[in-house]
């Protein structure tokens, strides 16, 4: 097994799981606590540095105010609750393909890989967090195959992920991220946009 491949994959899984969760759940006290207690050193990651600068700048802010600030920015960026033209974080809004075709293709992709939305997810299959979660599942399967010494199976899972990126997430995520960087009001979500570019 290629040890570097396994290590890099595990690191990407952690990042993609974090990013997915930021799109599927609202900012809460637990997120805020983890952001405020992490030791943010200088990083090679522009996204991490942007988030660290935001946290340092807002460290002494009232927590309720900070949660409201993050929640408002999230609603603007992910739900399209704005007047500036920022589209919501859904493939069907960034794709030239008709929404029903995109969603049908995604449903087939998910079913073929044995993926189903968790009961707590109340979003459509083309939401960015759902698509990221699917990529994470594929990476976890690839990683597990590597741990078991089955490089052929690991390569199959990587190929499924590459096809998914080529047909779905990879076709629109960077356009969404460009919009996100333009319209974000907080350094936190500008940093998240940069992290998405780093991850995908």
C-alpha cells in the first residue's frame, strides 16, 4: 500500500467532512466553541489563515451576536437569502443541465454506490453539502480498501469519485466558491470558500 496515498486521503476526508457539515448544519455553540478554542497557528492553507484572522478579530464579541452573524452570512450564501444575486448552493442552479436531469443523475450515482441521505438531512441531493458528503463516503471506501491491501478496489473507488467530480461536483463547485468569496460578509465564510478550493 502507498502510505502517502493513505495519509493524504485521511487528511482530505477530515477536511471534506468538516466542509460538508458546515453546509448541512447551522452554526451552533459547539462550532463556535471549537473555533474559539483551537490554536490557530500560521498555516500553508489560505482558508485556515482567513478563518484564523476572523476568529482573532471577533474573539471578544458576544457569542450570541457572533452566532447570529455567522447564521446570517450562511443564509445569504447557502440559501440565497440576499438581494445581490448570490445563488444558493445547489448544482441545479449552477449547471446548464435541467434541474430534474441533474437530480435524476445524482440519484442514480448515489444508488449505484449504495449511498442514501441520512434521516436528519432535509436537503435535496444536489445541495453542495450532500455532494461533499458523498465524496467523503467514496474516499472512506477507498481508504478502507487501501488499509485492507486491496489497491485494485481502492482504485475503483477513486475512479467512481473522479467520475462524480467530472459529472457533478467538479463542474460547478468552483463557480459557487467564486460567488461565495465575492458575497461573503465574514472572514469565516471567505475562509470556508478557500478551503473548498483547496479540497477540490
